[in-house]
């Protein structure tokens, strides 16, 4: 198939490469020349495991190219819209400027029979509005809403082997010719048994926001239990293990800690609430306000616990912050709980140094006043307290004895509950987890 992918960020760059891997002829289009140049040289403009390997593998195959020219979309049979929908400045709703601009520019390039497949996360009602726009100019083309569920850090495998495909169609009908077109695009994963669900537009849009809301709720639920454990002396990790053994609950996404961040979960639950408000259904989602509040409280809790760990005052305390990315295996720092806690600690008088194996460049752009140090040992050197805030493997595997020799005071806050408290305490450390005694 001839495919165009509009937007080459965390979603689009991976989607374009994976579509070429599936055998299609792909052009990736982005306004950012820098991104396009890097991708054209076979380099990912961000850190995503195995993406660089995939880009090199595809170099020279002649089936993957990148450009800043929207006219390059002409001639493709399927056009994937993969641009961002960030939170509006000062408001909860999603900013749809990029989606609107992409679709408007694309409409001039499509031909009868083409399929525009929206992958961006959008407020319910967006697809219907864009479909009307398309019908005015090119009634022979179809808009399908085909949400993406990939996780950063696993983006390539999630794109090639997703849990499911959802096709949202104007009439929700299986017989629509666009179904067969998308089935050809996804023939390989469909052939290996990936389920495919056909819905109307609204349901397809809601599947994505509902899934992210559920995941956010699961994390905030366990973090609420962590608060109760903190008040009672219980251990939230054992509680999660025990309730997670119930199949109906499951252990995944029950890791208590400093909470969720990133470019998706936080803004998606806010945009969902804002949209429900516009639709007069705000009561249905008021619980998400609490999910958000529990999540934000974890960041404050890290600051309080660090103060306790440092004997009551943060003034002049040298704090080593391990992790800047919102999660391991990513260089994405959007709404990163680690950075937000680090900035708070600095504001309250601590002398903070942040390290991260991949995210320091992005972190420095967002927080230019936070000192960053690429070397882990240098970061730990003479620390009065160590905070593990993003659970990269190298931090999970730190040796308590070796680390002890580097710091001034052996105090550690395990913001992700990934260390073995007994091992660290036995080595002479004061260990604090979140929601653990
Ligand atoms: C999330 C969803 O998981 C994807 O399915 C979705 O496609 C994506 O958003 C999106 O909308 O594009 P992602 O933001 O990459 O993916 O990251 P997650 O793996 O969901 O983690 C989100 C945050 O939750 C991270 O900060 C992580 O550290 C935190 N988390 C996760 C916890 O605090 N506890 C857990 O048990 C799990």
C-alpha cells in the first residue's frame, strides 16, 4: 500500500517506520525540518528502544522517506494523522490546532477512494466534525478514526503487535469499503490474530480516552492505598501483590510511587473531563478530578518525605535525583513527576542535581535552572539524600554498598518502590519508600 503519515513525533515516526517494516511504501511528513533531516538519515529524533535499529534496517529499502512537503501525500491510498493534541494553555481541554491544520492541509491532497485514518487522541466529536469538512471537498474519500494505543518505551513492538485495532467509521458498518483498505494495511498483525473492532466515530474516540482514564484510575487507586498505608503502617507493594492475584483486578499498573506523568495520561483525563462538561455529562467524570488530585499529591509527598529524610529542613541539602524522564526507556519529560519534584525541592532550598541516561537534554530545555549531570557517580558524590524517581534499570540495580561509599549521608527515597528495603537497610541506609513502612 502507498501510505502517508502526517506528524513524525513519538507516534508518527514509529508508525511510519513500522508501516514500512510491514512492507508498505511510506512517506512521513512533518513541518519540523530538523526532525525530517534526522529521520531521512535513519536516525530517530528522540530515544525509543529499537527504533534506530529499525530505521537503519529500512535505510536503502526505498520504501520509507520523510519530507516537509504536504504535497508528498498525494498518491497515497491511506493517510495517517499522527500529530499531537496537547493540553490548552491554562485550560483543561485539548488543543486541536495541529489536528485541524493537518487535516485541512491534507484534504487538498486526497483523491476519491483514499482513506484518512486519524490516530491522534481527540475529544469525542472531532472525527464527525472533520468528516464533514472532508465531505465538502472530497466526498469520495473516507475518514476513519483508528486510535493508537502504543506505550513509549515499547512503541515499536506495540505498533507491530498491538492488543487490538479499532476502526471508527461514519456509519459504524463492517461493509464500508474503508474497512478492507485498513485491513490490507494491517494484514500482517491481523493475520497473526490481532482482534479488530468496528465502531462508530464516537465510540472509537472514546475507546482511547476511556482506556487512558482507566489506566490513570488504576495508578491513582493504588497511590490512594499508599496514602492509607502511610497512615496505618501497611505496605502498599504487598497489598498490590495480594489484590493483583485476583484475575479480575490484575497486578499490572498497580505500582504505587510518585504517580503518572507523560504527554498522554495527565492531559487525556483533563481533556476528557473538559469534553464531558461541554456535553453536559460532567458528573460522569468528576471522579477523574480525584484521580488527578491523588496523582498530584504524590509529587508533594516526595518533597515532604525528602524533608523528613533530611532531618526536617531542605535548606542547603545536596539531593541526588535519579531520573528525569516520565518513565524509563524514554527521553520524554512532558509532565514528568521526577522533574516536577526536583524543581519543588530546589525551590525549597535544596541543592539538587538531576541525572538520567537519556532525558537530560529535554529536561534542561524545560527546567534550565535545574543542574543536570550525565554521570551517575558524580551525581551521587557527596549527596545528603538520594531520590530514585524514574526506575531505569541502572538505578534499580544500584549496589547499596558501592553507593554508600559515594554519598555524605546514606539516605534513600525510593519513589518507585523498586529497591529491596531490607538489602539497603542492612547496608546502613535509611530507606524510605512510598506507602511502605
Ligand atoms: C499511555 C498508555 O499506556 C498507552 O496505551 C497510550 O497509547 C499512550 O499513553 C498514549 O495515549 O499515547 P505512556 O504515556 O507511554 O502510554 O506511558 P505508560 O506506560 O502508560 O505510563 C504512564 C505513567 O504512569 C508513567 O509516568 C509511569 O511511570 C506511570 N505508572 C505506570 C505508574 O506510576 N504506575 C504503574 O503501575 C504504571
